[in-house]
């Protein structure tokens, strides 16, 4: 028995049920959520230690041996993602205690948050491709409800685009699962990876690979079907935006890493060349979209798209260094992007707007907040010695090693344009004077706001994480290296799930 592999799913599901039981008490919902997210983080750390010792942690549900039963499996990449899910869960739980209005809490904010965390964790630990689809749908249900919580017009418009594209993605995903099952007669991902290498009709295998690429690419907000993300992520409560920004698109990226290192590895010249151009165009279109925006969260939303491109570039290059860089980039980006959204919420609480033209004066009156913004902003742009520098360095060096000159040049250009966007936010929000008609007291009169200080706790914590990854990168690099080694040698995963084959 390996209980640590199922705890990351059980804990948020139990917490969601418990917060529902205390539907009328927002006080108990808040504290249950805080303790539950810390428990999720603890379970993630336990799972990470177990996978570092054993390589893989597997549980066959109901005692049914793979590939006939439901398999829950964790390798190092899964365990890393669970730890990051726990970190983000804790940050959002603390932030939401101060920022989420009571009316939203009374209509299911915390139960939905835990349902979303359960869906995310289930996706990372699913060893069965149909169960991966099920957990994706759990996420879609919870995220759609969170997106529309409050019922404002802008939320509804964003939610329609969000759910339409994601339902389209789910339809393609389910169709691909049916065709794949018809081809190999199994849904267990390890078994699929084992049997698909024996299939003679490589053309059909490539068709299925493209179907999964489109489906997961939509969920990851990759080019060209990414427009749902910047149209929706700026509309809900900022805690919801931060939760989505940190985790949801990374589930799509994780799924792409899983299937294109375990299942569709027979014709990498075809599949990974397409991935390469998708990565390049995702980087470029995302950063150009950000450069044209003047709304805080919309800028950050477009940058989610551009940064997804770097993660996909690591997968597309498909060398050991590139996969290491991609995994490192995922770890860095989840922390940084969540933090930037949380900081935008603090600014909104002080000045009541996300429009850059209506903001200013924050550095003069709140220099600490300005510094807290600079650390993740410069890390996102890739400046040393912050975490983003090492993440970009690994991916770009991998591109140079395989002589992918165009992709590498565009990755460098996108880094410069990202820096431009971060400087634009700094200049408009923090450096310039307050626009006329806005009283200084909006910045100076809230120093005793206890809720504001609670909101700053996760911001400080995530900033410390960014500094730690940047200044102490060797253990993080080693962890990413071990995860990449498992991904590039799928025989270990297959053997752990199916047992030794004659």
C-alpha cells in the first residue's frame, strides 16, 4: 500500500465535502480550507520524498492489476506538480481569507476551490487515459463555476468563451481516446505506450497524436486556440485568476509532456517538429498580445500564453537538457505567475482599478509592495540571478545545441519583449505619479488594513520561493534532471505500472 499517492486526491475532496457541511459558516470554511491546503502540501512533500527514493509510487485501485484496473501512479514529475499544487493552494487559501467577499464564500467559493484542486491532483496522478479525461472534466466543472461566481456581465462573456473552447477540446479528447482504444485495446497509459510501439499503421498513430495535441494544446492555451484565456482570466475574483494562472494551463502542459514522452514517441521527427512551431508561435503571439494591453491582468494573461511556449519548446526539442529546462520552467512559472496576479489584486485593493492609466504612485507610498512586484516581474523576464533566468537559459542553450536557430532567436526576442511589458507595468503602476483626481489617501490611508496584510503573506511567501529557486538553483536543477531522466526513459514507468514482462 502506498497511501501517499492517493492522499493528494482524497484531501481536497474531503475538504470540499467538509466545507459544504459548513455551508452557512464562512469562518469554518476559511479555516478548514487553510488546514486542508497545508495538508495537501504535506502530502505532496511526502509523495516527492517517496518518488525520489523508489522512482515510482503506484497503487492499483480495488486490487485489480494493471492494465485491467484503475491505476494511480506518481513519478517525479507528478510529485513535483503535486507539491506545486499544494504551495499554490496554501497561497490562495490565505489570500482568499482576506480578499474574497462573504457573498462569494456563501455561494460555494471554497468547496469549488477544493474540487478544482482535486481535479488538478487527479490529472497529475492518473495512470489511465480515460481517468485523465474524467479529472479534466472535474476541473472544467469547478473552474467554470468559479469563473461565473458573482454573475457579472464581463464574467459571463469570458466564461462562454472559456467553456466553449474547453468543451470542444474535451470532445476531441474523448474521440481520440475511443480511436486509441480501438487500436490497442487498453486505456492504461503504460500499456498503451508498450503496445503502440508494435502498431504497424504509423499514419493512424500520427493522426491520434495530432488529436491529443489539439486537445491538450487548447487546455494549455497554445497557438492558435489560446484566445479563450486572455478573454476570461481577467474577469473573476483575483484569487480565482491567480489559481487559474498558476495551475490550469500547466495541467495541459503536463498532459503533453506525459503523452509525448510515453505514448507518441515513434515518429518524433514529425510530432516534435509540429510541437516546435506551435511553441514558437505561442511565445510570439502571447508576448505581442501583452505588449498591446493596458490592463494589469490582461497583460499577465497574455504572458501566460507566451510562457507556455517556452515549456512546449523544451518538450519539442526533446533532448535531456531541453526536458530539464522545460520541467524547471514549469516549476518557476507556476510560482511567479500566481504571485503576479496576487500583487495585481493588492494594487486593486489600494487604488480600485486594473487600468494602468488610472494607477500610479505605489512606489512612493508602498515601496515594499513595489519590491515584491519587481522580483517576480524580473524573474518572468529572465533576469539573473532570479529563477526565470536559469529556466530560460536551459531551454535556450538546449536550442543552440541542436541548432534550432530560429526558435532560439525568437525565445530571446520574447524575453526582451516580456521585459518591456514588465517595465511598462512598473512605470505606470509604481513609478509615475497618481493621476489627477485620485487622492493620495487611497494609498496612505490603509496602512492599518489588517486584511491587506493578510493578502501580503502569500505574496511574500511566493517571492521567497522565487528567490530560493534563483539563488539556490542546484537542488532544483537536480530534481528537474531526475524527472527528465524518467520522462526520457519510459521503460521504467511502464515496468513500475505493469510489472516485469516476459
